[in-house]
């Protein structure tokens, strides 16, 4: 089988010849080696650009229809999915139900390893059933080595329900195949520490999830230019960010921006629309709703 080493190991389980003397390196040599190997993650993302773009387009289409995005995985892969899902509400003010992370073993597995649970195909299928996943939902299975039974059970169950399915793995398709709508392979090669997929595989997965969720939210109108205009103003840091966005995109001073933010019930997007159009809160809300929350389209429509 192609891409297996002489002992038949998957790509993620192979020994990296560049690090065969890892325990004999100086500390600086070790750091340099990690740095050199991590550069492969950027190349891997570039090589998967078309698949990532397709995943963004399909997911955005589903979410516009009221669908949800689910990440599902075990171990490091599961934790990365949960992390990305958890960061969507504060960044994009999205409903916590819209993007969800599922990890084998549940919440306890986030802080305590429960690797044995990844072997349970039926548990993956049950997770899909428990969340009543339908044809308008998207399920992203994350498995660095590509073989996790829990993930494959979930993807198969999701396909049976008509959901859009996406696989993120760090082994070639000719090592481990999968029946999914979008097959994203992030080929970073053997780890510096053989088999430790929390390293390059984990890093490249985080990069891919960053791109996927952010790209989807851009398409959903959660961003204006490169500003997170749907930021949830829930603490001092985010309040300060909201004021800076308002000041940067208007001619307001900080005091006026703060007043406008309060008039809009702390919605940066609505505050900007009110300032640019002269509309009141209720009228602004209605206009944004008419354009599915897209600030640019709503602002342009007000001037037609």
C-alpha cells in the first residue's frame, strides 16, 4: 500500500528520520527542529486549499438554512473541535447551538485522557442520534490517523441522515479511505516524536478549523471588512474592542461611540448601521433582518 513504511505504519505513526537522535540534541537544536518541521503545516494547508474552500461553501449554505455545524473527534482531535466551537459565540455572537463540538467521553475527556472510548463505533453513531442531526446539518469528523472508529461511526450515521459530511485527517486517502462529501487531507508527515499527533497534526488541524469556522462566519455576514462586527460585548476587553471598531469605522470619539453602542443594545453591527443610515434601533434591526444580518448589504440597500 502506498505511503506506508517498511513495517506498514500509517503516515502519522511513522518515525521521522530527521529526529532519530531527538534525545541527544541540545535544547536549541530541538527547538530549531520543531520549528523546521512545523513549517510543513503551512504547506499542508495550501495543498488542501480547494477542499477547505468547498467545506466553507457547503457549511455556509447549510447554516443559512438553519443547519448546524458539528465537530466530532476523540483525544486531541476532539479537543480541538470543542475549542473551535466554543470560540465561535464570543467571536461572532453566534448561537451556541449553531457550532458544536463533540468529543468521545464527553466533557471529562477535555481534561482527562479517555482514549479507549475512541474505539466505540456505536458511541459515535449515538452522538449523532442524540443531537437529532438532519439533512441541513454539517458533521466534520476529525481524526489525525484517519482510523478512529468513533469518528467513522458518527460520519456513517450522519450520512444516513442526509447531513453534509467532512473528514479532516493527516494520512493520505490511499491509506485510509472515507465516504464523505469533502475529504480534507492535511499531510504534515511523520511527527518529531513518533506517533504524537498532538504536534504537527494537531497544529495543522487547528489551522484548518480556524479557516473553516472563520470562512463560514464571513459568508454569514458576521464580518465587515476584517472586523468582527458581531463580537459579543461580554467583558472589558471585548467592550474596548467594540469601541475601537466603532471609532475606526466612523468619525466618533470614544464617548460618542460608547453612547451609540448602548443605544444599539451593545450590538456593534447595529450601531454602525444606525450611525451610517440615521435609522433608529428598531428600523435598523428590521433592515439587518431583511439582509440576513449582512451589514454591508443592509447599508448599501439603505442608500438605494
